[in-house]
């Protein structure tokens, strides 16, 4: 399927790549000091960011839009950079990376079940949860290096969400109109389940970051309304994240 507008996304990703290169890395020599619960949480998120994206890239190639496929490759490169930044942050605090985590295994298997549409819907759950998580890490860590890293990743995620919304709009447009809103309602239910899992699994870290489990879940679900509107009618909705 050919969709218009992803050449603009290529330019956005490439411009950001150049800006990132000019900015350079954070000052890792500062080191980082965090509560053990927060370190454990970052370790699990680092696993989630780390991947080659081959399955998503393959499905993007099959979609038949060369611009979109190239934009996906640039998106995957940014996600891999997130994994690198988090690994360097862990090293700055004398903490190792993990080889894997059960939550990431489940998430990846769900993404690989069907085609591009389902993969993006599941991926969007992680992206929306990440928006709130990295905002909490940026604002509540009380550590300058951690806040720097989290702020950089958050800025990327704030661009990733509308990128995926744009492609999901085109994908859902292939479905009957009466089906589209129920699909997004189901997505919100899955998002609720995913945010509850994260809230429980990362609860001790969230508390250290000044954010309770219920507030975290409520904030994630609150942001989901903008995602639903953007997917169903992107030309009338301007994406905005409250952070």
C-alpha cells in the first residue's frame, strides 16, 4: 500500500540524526547514583529498547511504500540508540545490562503474531507507556546524568508516537468504518493491561521517582485519547504530550 507523506518523516529522522551527532553524547564521566529499585527498572527498560527491528523492517518492506520502509529503518536506529544510551547510563553507575526479561519476551512475541497493523498497535502500547516512564525518570531521578539521558529519549518518543499514528491511520482506513473505533477501543484495553503490568513490575522505582502506580496508569490512559484521535482523524488532531 502506498501512502503519502513519509518522505517528510525521513527528513525529520535524518535531521534529528544530524542534530544528535552535533550535540554529542552526555558526559558519562559524571557518573550516576540512583536507588537500586530505579536501577533495576532501567535495566528492564534497556532490554526492551534493545533489538535489531528486523521483523518490523521486513513488514514495512512488504507494505510497498519505500519511503515508509526507509523511515522505519531510521526509527529502529533511534530505538537502538536508546538501548545504547541506557547501557552507557547503567555502566556509568556501575550496573550491568540484563540478557533478557520475561516482559520483553511476551511483548516481542505479541508483536510478531500477525501483520504490520497488529505489530504497530502492540508497539504503540510500549511507546505510550514509555512517554510517561521517561518523563518520570527525567523529572524524578534527582541525578543529572539520568535526567539528561531520559530527556533525550523522551524527545525521541514524542516524535515516534505521531509517526506510528500516521501509518496506523492509513492501515485502519483499509477496514470498514464501523470497525475502526472498536479496534482502537480494544487497543486502549490492551494499553490498560500493559500499563498495569508496568505499574506493578516497576512500582518500587515509580515510587522513588515520585509517581504512584495508580497515577502512572491514569496518566498513560489519559494520553491514549490523543492517540486514538490521531489514528482515527490525524488531519484534525495535533499530537501533544503533557511533558
